């Protein structure tokens, strides 16, 4: 148990520097008696004599006092650094935010969010965790991330605060060489007989394949993967189609094949993009500022639509 305080060390350091209790009292805005009592308490808890006292000459450090002064100066310097850091946190200038992100949303939104927030708060360090929905929920439950950006696939509303950001609708991803790629929109009937490339993420709600089947299209599944880029690459090779809400800015796959996202004329329902945090976390300045950055980036890049339904998107 620590038996001394930083305030006592400050009194001790000031008195040692000035060589006078009266001078230390004036600088610190205290009475000489209060300074003397503080130093006496420090000597008592340390078991050391820190000063030799001379009525006409003031005070002089003992050998033990000189050793204590060196250690005290280091502690006081660390205390000042900590105080500056706390002020930086309170003023939202410094900190560390751990950010979980659903993969396809990470591809599209994580870079602009990092750039936007970093421009406003350059001393806030951002760390991104890209993983599937259930793992993101688990990380948030365990406190290993501060927020998650995801589709609303059945989030635990008893444990998390949910901030809706945007709603989007799926598009059909096709090879740029496909005959349907130049259409203004594609119907489910147009997709009859085409293999489906399924991007699957464990969750509690229905995915795109389920929604296609509910709408009357039951395609042959030619690929099951968790990798969005693998699905895009296979689409680019003409191996089938998949559904997605976003086409990244670069419409070319790893293999150099162009792909296009064509609107689906059949409405399968909107996908709600949300930001989830632990209950009350949004009241913290660092977190609330980051949430605002996410809102601003998504507002600039997606249309907002009310009344989102919840389901697990394939992408």
C-alpha cells in the first residue's frame, strides 16, 4: 500500500528547490505550517530524515533526502505526463479505438472512415478487426473491440446500443462480358439456370440465397465461400453470379477480369447497416466522435432509407 501522495512529493520537491518552507509555501499558495506538516508526514511514512533544518539558514537536504528527491522528480514528471494524457483524452485528442468491421463493409468503408477520423483527430489510434458477424459480436461482448460496423443480422439489443447508419439493397454481380451486364436492371427470371456463388457468414438470420428462394428462384450453388474476393474472382471468370450491396471502386478482380453490379428489379428488401457498441459506450468522447465520423462517411456514400428489415446478407 502506498503511504505517500504526489502532493506531498510536490511539497518536498518545491521546498528542496527553494531551500525554505516559507518560500515553498508562497509558491504553492499554502501556509508554512501546512508545508511543514506535509513534510513531517512524508518523513514519518518513509522513516527517513529528509532535511536538516537551520533556523537562520532554512533547510538543507540530507543524503537520504537527495536520493528521495531524484526518485520524486521522476515520479512527478510521470504524473505530469499522465495528467497531460488525461487532458488529451478528455479533449478528444488522444486515445485508442478498436473497430470491428464486417468484411465487405470494411473493403468499402474502413479506408474512408480511417482517413476522415484521422484527419480530425490525428493522435487517436485506430485499430481495425475484420471478421464475420458472430465473431464480431463475441469480440464486442468480451470488450476486445469498442464498436462494430455490420449489417444488422440479429444483434443482441439487451447488450448493445445500435445506431442505424444506412440502408442498401442488393445488386447482381456479373462478369462484364456477360450478356446481362449491359442491362439497366436484371430480373429473377433473367437469372434462371445461372450458377450461384454463395458468400456465407454464420448468423441467425436468412441470407441472400434464402431470400432468392423465397422470391421464387432456386439456383444451383456452384461455390460456397466466406471470401468476398474469391466470389468476385469466380464471377469475373464467368462461373456464375452472386449478390452484393456494394461494388468496390475498382471493378477489376485479382485476376484482371472486369465485373459489374446491375440493379435487381425484384425487391428482396433492404439491408440495414448499423454501428453497435456496448451499452453506454457512446457517452465516452472518443467513442462518440468516432461514431460521428462513421455517420458522416456513410451518409456521404449511401442513401438512407427508413424501415429496414433484418437479415443476413451474403455480402
